[in-house]
């Protein structure tokens, strides 16, 4: 301690300052996550979680976690890392799990031309929560070590908003002249659509794909497309909501209040050529689905929480005061 | 990552997957000397496969004019430049280190696009770039722009054989259905596969998610992104015809649309039986085997890229050799020498080009009389009117054709105005 050249009083004030800072961060609802043991808590929402208003005050109940993202540099193609952090929040209503992601992106990118890519975001869960923790890199080969991925894409959001496939040739090249498209309504000539590739279907009902993977290169549509949500770009930031029923059929991760699983996050910035593995990605966080009753492990913010916080602050201040007095009053060591 | 053998380079090279070669390999020979750039092949393909919305710019078959043309623009010189930047001055061949089966053109000492990517450590499987929208705007930009020996296009020098001072030629391009496809290695989703039965490389339209890594890393730029379906598509080698599933095929392999529509009779397509190491199995009476491995008049396009392309070209006689050696490897000089004074057998086999749309698996030559002797470059060359017979996969006769065009002289007094 002498190396730091601190007086005893200042030494005592250091932990106190940290304590106060921690309390203030807790009040602000911010959990500054680094790479170790990040925790995302999904409190039980009091009131309805809006699926249309991403700026609803219901999200004030959810503590936010700023998750550090990094470049994907494990497998080809490598890339990403341009989006440094994504702010994550989670809620549940006993039936559905809601995840809200938010990150800065100065451009709103849709997949349009041959060299343009769309913005996107994804969350990833182990397919067997609580039993095994697969690699956060798209899971492992063993059947019980796979992952379930929900991927939202900006272009699908636009398709839903405009009620058409937004990247039409007319939109791309409005002045282009084509005399004739033979068999225009025959689906066989829109091959990927004809084989029901989810990427290609024009009339989407959700901007989010439900996918499964067991190691790199195996990402595949899940049989059931039941993840819903909404993305909105406002003032240089994307805010994206993803939600699904917590009770799932066999093979997909079922969640319930009071349990903990893992979640990894990824963000793609289309303007920087991000697609596939070229993304900004986190490792696994712990995702805690809080029990429904207040104080039962959740961070449902109500009167009880406010009271607890006030008591905590009073206690911390009292302890700090005593430490300070002790440091000042006690004679220096010889 | 695996070490695989590439006979076109006469050596092993690195590739994402270990060797697993198909039983048969889709292959073709294009005789550049004969092409008139009528684009009938391009239109045959277009009107069969790429006439729909989102495919407007897709020419799975295109004919471009060298040295300036290219579709997408500068596709080849762009990549050659990138390769040079990664391995300056290193793209050389040891042409003396040859073996008829395993190194017919010598040994490549430079870097393939796979090796260059590894050296560059840029997090991708093969060196490549994604063409911009404008690179796809005009399939025949610089069409018929000749390269002038003086560098002055306004005052071309007079022609002098065997190489023109002012020159150009047409390059006919489809997907090469490569032995080691860069598109397949590049696809992070494993949505691209090479078929065991015929070596045709396809993009699974149900798995592709439109990442365009194939379009970026294919050196020949044949996978193309379709904005309307948001996935990539590529030449499918008219596989229903190769399978004999087309109603016209009579149950045996039939040549693709671009091949069978060729007006200039420059194309011959077939299937080559492979050994387990990817080399061609001895098949002396298969016309493709004869052209590629016996006479060696047909050469792969940019073999140094390392993908093992399966369309082989008879190089144009009149083009400066350094240019051709860069494009087709060190086998160019021998190939042109053999083509300029073709052997009796080669003269006959060249008649099979476009004589039938049925894939020829075997040919026979029935010797005919000598027609005449010709002196070429001080050497005497004899022309024989032999008959060549081609057989389909089931061994049935598919075509019979003579070296000399059948000639009938009609009596002049029988028809009015000789009609």
C-alpha cells in the first residue's frame, strides 16, 4: 500500500468509493460486463410486455448489461468486431422470454445489391439448457451439445414493413428495361423460394429465423419458426426485440422461471461487409430467468427493491463513516 | 485443412477438404481457334436457365474478348494481380519436371489461391474479391478491341504470321466444375457440393443464405448472387441432360445447352472417368482423354489458381505466347504445335465437335484414302479422308462423320438456274 503513497484515510475511502459506485451502477441498472461471468437477468415483468413499442417503460424493469463483442476469429470466414458492445435486456411474463438488444450503427443497411449486406443480430442458446454447455461457437457435434439461434435481419423487417420483398429489381434499378420475364408466376424459376428456403420467401410473418446448429457449417432452419420480434432503427441505434414461448417441444430449449441457461449475442453491420461468421460476437453469458415472485432471485423492481436499496445505501454509508472515523482518530503506527 | 494432389500443377497443394474424387468428371474441350463469338451459347444458356427476375446480369455462359474484355470486368487480371502482390514474382513453372500422368505440364512453383490466402492470413479459404455492381454491367465491354503490338490502336502494324502484332481472341467461359472448387471451400455453410456421379458442382438452393463467399472466392466468378431470392446461383452443367433425364436424351448423357447450340462447332463435352487420386483413368478411345492427355492440345484455364478447372481450351495460334502461357500454363507451345500440324487421329477426332448432342464415350476411326499432301512450314502434311464413329454411353453408334465434307456434284442440265 505504501507504494501507492496513500494515507490511511484515503486507503479506507477507496473501498467506500467502490461501494458507492457499485450502488450507483445498480440504481442506474447498468452492469458493466467484461469477459468474466457476465450475467443477464430476465425479471418477471409486471404488466404486459409490448411487442410493438420497443421504447415501452416496461423495459425499465429489466437491468441492462453492456456486453463486450469481438471479432469472430475461430473459423473462416473471419471478420467483424466493429461493433464493440451491445446492450442486452431480458424480461419474461411466465409464458414468453423477451430479449431486447440495442447497439449503435450509423447506417441502416438492407441487403440490396450484389455487394451490399444487411444489418442483423442474433441470440444463441444451448439446446439442452442446464444439462450441457456447448461451445458458444455454433455448438458442438454431439447431438446434445447443439445450439438454438434466433437471427433477426433488417431486410426481413423491411419486407414485413413494406409488405413485399424489398430488394426487388425495380427497387434496385428503377430505370432498367426488361421486355419480358417468361413464366413470371411459375415458382420453379425462383428456385430457392420453390424449395422453401426461408431466406428467400417474400411474405414473411416474422423478421427472425429459428435455427439450430451443431458446429460450424451446420446452421439449419429449425422445424418450427416460432420466434417473433421487431427491429427499429432510430437516431443511429438499432433496437431489436426477440421473443418466444419458453415452453418448447423436445429438442428445443425449454425455459422456466427460476432456471438459468446461457446466451451468446452477435451483431452484423452490413455496411462493413459483415455476414455469416464475419460478425461481432460475444461468448456465453449466464441468463437467469427470475422466479415470478419479487425477491425470489429476480430483479423485479418494485417498492421492496427500493426499500432494500435505501437500507443498503444507509448501511454502506454508516460502515464507511465508521471506517473513516477510525482511520482519522487512531494514532499513526511507528 | 488437407494436402491434396493436383495433377494440373504436378504437385500437392493445400485445400479445405481431403481428397474425395467423383467417379466421373464433367469436362469439355473448347477450341478457341474456331469461335466466332456469335453468343449462341450464351443465349442458349440464358433462355434455358437465367431469364427470370434477379437473373438479368447472370450469364452462366459468356464469351468475352481478350485481352481487354472480361465478365465481370477484369476478373482474371484482377486476381492475377492479387496473386502477384501476395507472392511477388513467384508464379513460375518448372516445365522440365514433367510426368505424362501426374505432371503433364510440368510443376507449378508459385502459389495457388488457397496457398496465397493462407499466407495472407486474412481469414478466408481462397484469395479472391467480390466484383462490384458496375463490373457486371456490360458483358462485352471492350468487345473486339485488339491489342496492338505498338501500343497505338490507331496505327496497327501489318500482320505477320505466326503471331499477329495486333491480336484478340474470344474466350468462352462457363463454370469449370473444378476438381477443387474454391466456391465449395469458401462456403461457410457447406451449401455447395460436388456430385459423386459426374463431378458437377451445385449450390443447394435450400441451404444457401446468400453470404456471397462463393462469389468472392471463385476465381472464375461463376457463382452469382440473385437479389430476388437472396441466395447465390451458378451454372448447373444442365445436369438433367447429363443424367439422361431430358426427354430428348434417350436415357443417355446428352451435352449441355451451351455445347449443343454451338454454331462455330468449337465445343465437345463429355465425362472423364477418374482414378482415386483425381487423375484421369486411362481411356484411350474417349475423345476428351485423347485431346487432353494423349495429344495434350487442350489445356486448363489459369491452372495456377489451383482449383483444377475441367474445361480445357485449344489455345489460339495467333496470340503472343507469353500471354497464352500465363493463361493456360507452360503446355501452350506443345499444344499449338500439335494443333497446327494435327496427327491423322487428331484430324479425325476434331470432326466430332458438334457432330451430335449425345455425349460420346468412345470413338473409332475407319481409315480412308489420302486426299492430298500439303507443305506447311517446310514440312509435308498429309490429309486423309478417314471416318470417325462416336458411341454413346450404352455403346450405341451416335454419330459417323468423315474428315472431308461429303461432296455431290449435281448435273447442271437437270435444274433451272442450278437450283
